[in-house]
C-alpha cells in the first residue's frame, strides 16, 4: 500500500480546493485503483450504479481532448497572453477579451488557474471521464441534466477526496464533454460523458481551505431570506 495522509473526513472536505496546476509525474496503478474504488462508494439513485469510468492515458486521446477543452475555454472567456499568465502575479479579468469583471464568478487568480489548466490539461498523467449509461434519448436536453447528475456527482466528489489523501489534484470540469468525446471513447448507445477530471500531483499551491462566503450568508431557514446567526 502506498502511503497516504491520514485525514479526518471533515479535514479533507475543508482542504480540497480545485488544484489546477498539475504536473506530469505518473500516478501508480495502485493509487489509481484506490481512487476509483473510493469513487464507486458514492451515492447513486436506487443503487443503480449505472456508471462507468474511462481512464485515459493515451497521449493522442489526451491531446485531442486538450484541444477541445482549450477551444471551448477560449470561446467562453477569450484569450489571454499565456506568457503573462505563467510569469506569476495576478491576471486581471480584463485580460480576457470576452470577460466582464464579475461576470464569471471567478476572481483573477481563479481565472489564471483555469487558464493554466486550459493550456496544460493534456499534460496531466491521467484523465478520468465519468460516464452514465442509458441517459441519452432523442431529446438532447436530457444529457448531463440536473436529475442524472445526482447519479454520479457524489461519486466524483469521493474521487476528489480520495485523491486529496494521496496528495493528488482532481479538479472537476465539464468543458470538452459531449457527443464528440462520447464518440472518441466509443461509448455505448445511450451513454454520456459527464465530466473530465485530470489527475496529477500539483506543482503549485497547496491543499488548504478555499475562500468561501460565510455560511450564514448562504443558508436560509424555512423561507428564502430568513437567516440566523451561527451559535
């Protein structure tokens, strides 16, 4: 058994931000199996377990997915100077030609880390694609919908928490998913890729509690807008 950090479950939850600065060092098979075994312990409606997990290590497939991911990122946020992004310092949201300040929900450092991932996602040693079976019908709007997400996103969080114990980043992204990815992975009829999760050992930053609004501001009791102080 490869050593892992002994973490209390709440400690793990409070110290698992999206680590997007990932290196290319390989992840041992033993650890990869542990992460996936943790993932499948997650909740799934009716214990249907109608999922599959595609592990991508093939360099050509990773490069194809990386190109899709970057093209969608740039269509969403616009382009910023990659050299400036990697020199350090904070990149202002105005550096992206399609971003209006406050529009994305990301601060400047968040945009910077997402941009780094856009430029380097193909270098991660492993990409994990969670898949749900029998969710695509003739109405394309049912793909990855709110109902079906509940069948797998708990399992994805399990994967991220298990990765945290081994010092591995596992940021969740849905950029690049869709029919093209489903075809690339030869998914069966009716199946849909739900996310792309790059796995890698972080090369920058640390596992720490992410910044969040105070819980008292986002919790409502019985009626929206009814807040209470935390005792």
